[in-house]
C-alpha cells in the first residue's frame, strides 16, 4: 500500500517570519492520528529551511526545492544534498518545470541531481510534465516517457521504490485550470508502466506518483481517488495554511 503524500512547494515566496508562521499553522493543523493516512512535506526556500526544524516538530516533513549534484567544492551559489540533510531535510524537488524553463535545467542534470539526492538519503521528487504546445501537438506520451527515462536513467533498481515522480502538466501549473483527474490518471498509469518496463513490477508499484497543477482543497479528492495517483505537489494552495490543511483533511476522509 502506498501512503498518500502532499508536498507543498513554496517557491520563491515568504519572509522567514511568515514562513515560520505558515509552517507552524500547517504543523498544528496536521492531526496526530493522520500519520498512517497521509504524509505531508513542505519545501521552503533554502534560507527558510533552518527556521523550520523546531516549528514543524517532526510531524511535517521538510524538503528543498533543488540541490546540486556534487558533494562540495568550487560551485558558487550551489547547495549539496548533504547540506540539506544536515538541516533536517528528507526530500528534495528535482527538475521542476520552472527550473527547466528559466534556468536551463536539462534531463541530464535532473538525473544527476536525483542520484545525488538518493546517495545522501534524500527522497527525490522528480518532476515531469508536457507544455501546452506538446499537448496540442499530441506529443504528450512520447515526450513524458523520454523525460522520465532520462531522469531515472542512472537510478539503481534498489533505490527506485523510494523515488517520487510528480506529473505536472506545465499548462496546469498556476493557471487555475487543473488536468482532469481521469487525464492525470492516464498519465500516472503510463508513468507506472514505463517504470515497470525499466525496473520491475515490485519497484514500480511502490513508487509514489503525484499530480501537480492547480491542485487545491476542493479538487484533490478527484485526484487521490485515482488508482495510480498517490498525492499532489502543490504550489499556490500550499501558501495558505487553511487551504493546505483542507487538502490533507480531504485526503484522510
Ligand atoms: C507547482 O509549481 O509545482 C504547482 C503545482 O503549482 P500550482 O499548485 O500553483 O499550480
């Protein structure tokens, strides 16, 4: 049984005190008896991460929005997996479409980052998703298969079960116009089949697949009710504690 997981991506938002308040509100909204039913993670900016450990009080997982694949050295501006681990992170988002689009992140870089995360004991949340143009040209499935296989290319079979894949159609991110749960399920099932072919049924069945793109409290139930969707990666709605905790409430119902 895969435990549902809801991951908040705070992106480049909030001051440290506001981030602390949001984290505290999420932690106090998360009920102790939900532990078996839903996992929750927040991914603040690097600068907010040190302030999180005490506020999240162990109930809510902590993640980063990126990392660099080398362990240390002359890589100005970068942060390694071990540095994140040292500050209490358990998860890291890799290959978000905004990084691919604005910072030129390639499939190869995404693959290296995912391996570095795993080597340090962090759970990588690998993002894949097609653009509106690819969708209109009917290239979605072919594009996603290639993107996914490139990202997991160097990941060992033994590590794959703990990897999380987030299907985030770019056109749905921040648009207020999510994919339909049925369409998202079709892609989640394609992702699982692709992983089954590359690894085995056992790994592919354990791997959690998330939907991301304008998910919120009043539509999460439709996604979570699908066979192959195990949660959501949430942008905008994760910045509002009431809305985010509302998503968790809907998942545990
Ligand atoms: C995201 O950027 O990962 C995301 C899913 O954003 P939003 O929920 O705002 O669409």
